[in-house]
C-alpha cells in the first residue's frame, strides 16, 4: 500500500527520511534543544547517542580559521532565511580536525510547536577532502603560473634582443648567447610540461605499466651519453661507478625507469657546483638497485622529510638559486610507487646526496 503524504510527514516518517541522507541533519527548537537527528549526525559529532534533553550548543562547537570558537547561538538566531558557510571546522578530542559545510534554515510551523517560527534545521557535511582538493588546485595554479611567467619573460626578452642584434651588429657570438639563453628557458618549459603531463596522468590513474626487458648496461650508457654535455657545461663529470655490476637485466617499464633515473641525474647536475656525479647498478634480491650520487650542496635533515612533497622547494638560498617547480621528485615518487620501487635518500649538507632506487622485477 502506498503511504499518504500525511503518513510520510509524521515524525517517524521524517526520521526515516532523514536517516537515508548522508549529510548530518539536526532539528532544534528555539532553545537549541535537539528534537530530531539522523545517524550521520552521530558520526560527525562523534557520539553514540544524543539524549532528548541535549542542547546543540553543548555538543557542537565549530571553530573559525584561527581556531577560535564561533558564537553558534548568535549565528543560528540570525538565520531569518537559509545561511550556508564553508569557513568553519570541527576539532575532536584526539586533536583531529575536519572542515565543515554548515547550513542553517529556520523552520516554519511544523510538528515541533504551534509557534510561527518553531526552530531550525542544521545540515552539516565533512568537506575536508573537498577543501584539500580546492586548496591544492589554487596552489597548483599559483605555482605553475609563477613558474611559467619567469621563463617566458626571459625567453621573450632574449629573443627580442637577438632580433635587434641581427639588425645592429655582426657579432655572432653575442647573438648566439642571447638565443642560447632563450633556448635554455624553452627546455625548462618543456620539462615543466612533461612533469605536469605525467602528474596529471598519474593522479587520474591512467599510466600504463609495460613489462620490458631492460638492459641495465645500456640504460646507464644512455644516461651518460645524454647528460654528459649538460654536466660538462658546469665543469662536472658524470660516470658509471667502477664497482657497478654489469650484465644486469630488469623487467619493468622502460619509459618510467628512465624517467626516474634522469630526474635524479638532472637534479644532481642542477644542485652541484663541482665534483662528480656517479651512477651505479647492483643486483638486489628482487631486481636491481640503481643509484645516483653527487657531490653537490646536499639536503638538510628537515628538508629530506619533505623533498618528495608536491611543490616543495627548500628555503636554502643555494637551492633557490636553481630554477625548479617542486614537481620533479613528487612525480618521481609517483612513478616509483607505480613500479613498486622504493627510494632511499642519504644526504649531508655541502657534501652531496645519494638516491637509491630499488626496482623489483615486475
């Protein structure tokens, strides 16, 4: 038998209806006494039960962005019509905290009483994940726009100078230097776009794993050939460790293994002012361990805990002198996890860093 509208709108009917809703819903009277609530309210308030005599002000105390309690009674009483906010948080006894969506609506004449205004409906939702994504999006746009602005401006300036020099001088060396500076910035932009592309695909879980037979000797040789000119420009040497094991083979995704290794090599070049960059390989119980060791500026203990975070860049002035987006190592860690590889970091300020990547055979 189909229930009538009057049956549905009984107190029990309302309770059944609101219990089917994921958001926390609480009905209070004008004295803030809780008249009705759903199971989601128990979850978000972290309570096993709400007593009929419980006052909302005693069990629900949102805080503002500075951590100060808000005047909830004043906020509710001011709700002449629906008000909503995403600016508050809720802190639990264990010091954990969630971000809240809070809606307050006055109730017109209902079963609660015969008063013209008989109470309020409070809707609460945990939007912590939504807030985090929103903040990351804002940070992402801010960082990327900042990182794009500098190389574009430098490239435009150098290319403009090169055009002027072509008309005003025959000094090919000067023209070549300005074009070379612009070219370096274009390469930086290419690296940034590559990192962003991999990051986007990894976070959408659309990266594909292939099982390639990788000749490790050839891999290391290719790295030396590809990055030796870049190292030489900074008077650095890049070599394969004499103790590196030869004739090793690895079953993994060739593209991502190369991406990981070259990210560590380019970082070693970027943050080294002198010395040698040494790459090596040795057999492990499950596959192959590749390592990249430099004699560069090193990483402080505090920064070592954060170097793989998205957009992290050390405040150390030596690090800040080198351009970077703070995405390279984050993307590297993403790829490593995809290949079930583990990364270890050993570093000491002013003495260099060693990154070891243990790749298992897939």
